[in-house]
């Protein structure tokens, strides 16, 4: 875990840098094999909670991290088998629901009323925005993806979070 605080979008913010790297570096540079596999190899969720943004990122090799815009995070949670298993489910559900995504035009975090899902395939980076109120009401078609992301966050908290 790291705990440096700072502006969530500033150049000196380590969580912002990690998030941007996950969205822009090549599949090979991120250790995710080559571009011959057509499946989703990275899934991300940005989830606004009060005054912060929680970012969950899962990769096909099981690498899973949780970042907090107000500082800190948990990196490498996928070394724990329960986290790796539910992260794979998050990726699988993302792939099943890709029809609800569009090509990403930028990599900004969403506003405080929007949950943003991002997916990377060998040929594209895709995004799907969902109003937080639709998630809370349980009315959006991407609700199963939000549920899987919550399963991953729970697994990270139970298996990889540092003890206080």
C-alpha cells in the first residue's frame, strides 16, 4: 500500500499515473501477453464515493489494484487466489457486456454522479458511463458488471488490505 496524498489528477499523484498507465501503455509493456488474444485483457471501474474516486483495475493475468483519488491504494492484490478468481469474473462479465461500451475518446475520471467502466482489448479501449442513480436504483443493464466489481473490491478488502 502507498499513502502519498495529492491532487487526483496532478502530475505528482501516483494513483493518477498508475491509472493512466493501465489505459495507455501497450498490452506487452503491461505484461499481458501479445495482441493475438481477442478477449478483454483489462477492465477498470471508476466509482465516486462521497468526495473521492475509487478506481479498480483488473488484468487478465490476475493483477488487481485498487486506487483512491485522495491518496493511497492497494497494488498487487491479485496474488491472493480469491482476488484473482473474482477479477477473472469481472473481466468475463466485462467481455459479455461490451455491446454497452463505446470507443474511449479520453481517459479522464468521471464526475461525482457517474460510474465509469473501461475495457481494453487488443484493438481498442472502450468506455461505458452509468449514472450513479441508475446503479443505486438497480435499473441499468451494466448492473451485473458493477456487482462483479464490488465482488472484487470485497475480495481485495478481505484478502489483501493491510491490517490496521
